C-alpha cells in the first residue's frame, strides 16, 4: 500500500519522529489526530504503525496451510486499511506533514518502541469506548509506557471533544531528576503550542497521634516543599516571558496523583515523570504516574529520565 506523497514537511533531526499505533478503533484515530498535531508542532515526520497477529492451527505442512496463508493476507490487508484511514485522518489535522507507515506482524509492545528514534515520541490510544471502561487504560497502552525509552502520550477518545490544540498544560514535580526532565519536556511543549504551563508540587504531613511541636513540623515541611517547587521552576522561569509561556505554580497538600488529576480537570495535557531509572526498574511505572495515566481526563505524557 502506497502512502500519499508528503508536501513541505520538515524532517526530524537524527531520524526523530512521532510514532502512533493504530488498530481500527476510534481510540486509535483520535490518537492519530493528536499525533499529527504534535508532529506539526515539533516539526517532525509522523509514522503510523499497525501490528497484527496470526492464529496458528497446526504444524507447518499440515492440511489447511493454504487457508491459513489466505487468512494472513486478509488480516494484513485489513490492517493496511486501518493505516490508510489513519493517513486520511492525519491529513485533516496537518496537511503538509511527512507521513510514512508500517504494517507488520508483531506485538505493539515491541514494535512501537522500536519504531521511534531518539528525540521522538510514541502516541497511543487508551482502551475503553464507553462507560466505566473509558476510565481505565488498556493493557497495550500500559505496556508501551513500560517499555518505551522515549516520551509516550496516552490519548483518550474523550480528548476529541477538545481537539488537538493545547491551551493549558499541567506538569507534576517532586524534586527528582525524572520530574525535572518532565518539566523540561512540558515547558518545550508549552512553548511550541503557545500554551500556559501549571507546575504542581504536592506535599503531605504524616498524620498520626498528636505530638508536641506538630505545627512547627508542618510549617517546616511546607517551607521545604515550597523551596523545592521554586528550585524546579527556576530552571525555566527566567526565559518564560521571552518564550511567551504563561507560567504558574501550585503547592498542594494532598496525594500527588489525586492532586494532579484534580488540577487537570480543565487541562489539555498532563505531563508526569516515569519512575524508571534504568535496568529492570525501567520497565515499571511509578504509582503516581500509573494513577494519572489511568484516570486523568485528558492526554497524559509519560517522560522517562534520560539514560546516563
């Protein structure tokens, strides 16, 4: 299947691109729209990927092999149709976008991370089409977040009501290097989109039996949290006015995941850091990022700390 010719598109440096997975669902097509807008914002090409699996009914050479081969071809053709529809949907969002596609046998958990180059990002649709299921991220999206070194954006079908433009971005910070990378990415996204950026920092007092000097301890904890927030924002605040980024901060005494989700009620994008720092732990999302990805009302970008 040939892709339509690309026109007037900037190529990403060092092969970087925005990669989006499609499976024929409306979730995936909403993710395509978001990915196309993101590729245009970052002046990167877009790659649309569809993966398929093949049912296996017996040992090679057994009677029925021809029927299986026909079925494989039918499955592949179906996924090529998914890609063609996705290309058309992307063109509605960004006309002059360079687009290529991959239709391949394999798992999206493996193929999508391999399809993105350093400096790019992966966009996936969240599972759930209606009702309660719409509040829960699908297993494929979760696995892609776990296994991809580059930023991953999870997009919900409900995001289509707002479109792909970004006016308000929320980023959570906790003083860690991973959170600092999330803030850096979120700031650049806000700069490119002309969006406002809310930097949120949470703290909690370990409630228990009343103790002497409790209020002094609370004040010190709040002061420490305020200092951490100020230190994080200092990395970007000096150039915010020049870059046209409206920057604000919020210091909240609450559970981080709960506070981020509440702050995201009117946001167009939430950005969180992944807990992974390398080795086997790099396959795991932290509890806060997992909660935000599962329950935020808007797209969520999960940013991993760069390898050292």
